[in-house]
C-alpha cells in the first residue's frame, strides 16, 4: 500500500512514517520547512519528501492520504483531497487500526515527562530482552532513534499525547492507541489553543481510561487531584500508584537525585545511580518501573537498566563549555516544567549563577495563558532573558517587560535574538551555567551563543 503523509516532518508523523515503512508500505510525504534531522532520517529509509502542500500531489495517486494535525482547512492539498473524494485518515487512527491493535501497548500520558518516561520504559524493556517497538517524541541516547517497528515483537511503547488528532477529529491522539498499560504521569492545564479549561482535558483523559481493558493497568500518582477526578468518573482496570502515598516511592541518596533508593510497599528494592538529576526524573523512573513490572520485568532488572540510562537529547543536554561557562539545552516550556528543571539544576550546581534564557514558543505560552506564572517559575535563576518575536507565527501575544516588571530576579525581554546573545555572552562569567529553554529550534541559539562566548573569552585574553 502507498501512503502519502501530510505533515511528515513532525515528530509523531515522522515516526509514524518510519513505522509504516518498516511494516512494508511504500511511504512518501510532504511538509513545509523540510529540514534535518527528521528529513535525513526519513530519506535514509527511502522515504521521498516533497516541500509544501501543493494540490498537484494528488497525481501521486497513493492508496491513502495520512493526515497530521498541522493540516487545516484551506491547506491546498487537503482541499484537493476533499474535492476529489480521495481516501484519507488521521495519523493516530491509522496507527491504532493497522499497527497497535496487534500489540501490547504501553502508553505514557501526562502534561509533563512523557518523552523521558517513555524513553526510560523503552530502555528498561529493551535491556530486559523484550525488544519493544516504540514511538517517542524525542531521541534517548541509549536508543539512538525515535521510532522502531518489528511486527514480530509484542510490546509497543508510545508517547501518548493529549493534543487533538486532526482537524476533522478533535479527540486526543491517545484514544486511538488501545493502551493496555497506561501511565498517567500528571495533569495540568495546557494547550490553551485546543482546550478551554482543565475540565476539558480531564474529559479526554477519561476517554483514555475508558479504553483500557480490565486486565490492563493504569499507573498514576495519587497526589494529583486532576487525575483523581478523572478516575472518579470511572475506572475498570487494575490500578497502581507511584510517588508520595503510592505503592512505588523513593528515598533520596543525593540531594540532586543523582542517586535514590526505590521502595515498593515500603521495602527497598535497590538503588538507582545515574547521570540524571531532579525529583521529577526520579518520579518518571518510578512510573517506568511500575509499568515494566506490569509486563513482568523484575524490579532489580529495571533498576539496573535505569542506572545505565543516559538521558534524552534536549532534556538538560550539555551543548558545550566555554571559559568554564556551561550551556545547557532543555525542552521545558510549561511553567511547571521550567520550575522543576530549575529546581533540579539548582540542587546540582549549588551557588553557581544560573542565567535562564527562555523562548515561550508553544501555542499556550504564546497566547499568554500562563505568562503570569513565569516569574515564580524562574525564581531560582540569577538572571532571566526572555525572547519573543514581534511578528510571524512565533510572535508573543504579551509583553515580557510587563510580566517580569515585578520579578525579584533581574529580567529582560528581547525581540532581537542577536542582541539577546550579545547581552548573555557579555554578562556571563566563568563558572556560570546558562540554561536555554525552548520547545523549538530557537534560531540556532546554542551554537551562536557558544561562538559568542568563545569570542568574548578571546577578547578578554587579548
């Protein structure tokens, strides 16, 4: 079967393309701004990419058009598909109907930690010899790729996003996945461009819960009030809990959580010693251990695997060090994620100065729905640099100068990236830590900042 995928360079749709190709289908696709690394990964698998959504692509005559949620009415190719009555389906529905129904699906949902927890769980299963299939919204160093599919394998780990499925299907993606083991990591308000309030997201999570069979298991933190409300609406599956008050808990070994003891029903199971830090990552690890336990992976094996887990690209990834100044890249873009990331970093670096560089790029953050929470979320930094374009698709709908006017931490807003980089590189001192946070490319700021720091260091010496 020939599938033509619209929006193929998105993380989910690109991974879906790799899975479809591994399943034996001919795959082509299109998107705007086709660029590495996804374009390179797809082309290496023999997948032809077309720039843009020209209506002439209907001449390819695929058996089915697979639609990503970046596609809207008015898209010229989508309009041609509708006008000509050509067959189409959403990406999540195609995956659920043609791949996942034959798998034991371990789905990881929640506002925060989906990519990290999915990667931890996949690595645990792989290390245990279960060779899982997976589709994850990031690349773990241990795994090397974001998606893999072998029809002969039984387990499938998927990052279960609550974002909408397609312009013609406003249900969350995860209702299509047929989860048997479901991690509900946490639940907060997000995606203000899709959901009017938290209650609307809770309804979508309730729909997910309704699809888990009685023999399945729902794993969640009991202290999360939104998830408690979701489960009170009905739950027909086994339940397991992690975190304070749950069956799975941890005892800190180091303040930065670079080591901790895993407890089950109050009994020590072993100690994780790893390259990660932060209580949020330890919590993600507990969820992954609980899910692996549901498919009979021994706890000791899971702990041993996590001790060899080296993290996710763009999750506190060290991009370089110049003159004793470290530059980290992190995907954090929701105020809660920003706050927990900074908390973990502060515990790791102690009294060293942290320069926080933020691009509020998600639709929710651009709308300003959570902008008022940012000063508190960034309170552990020593300086704040907030970037927001004045025009274009990444333009902010609010003024950083107003939001940070009363901040206890010195803060500055920027609409010119080059000026921001100049200021950061000029103000940075040896032994500082620069934390760059964005869920986009941020104009290649990491390389530009490292170069500017190098030039500043050279000028100082000369």
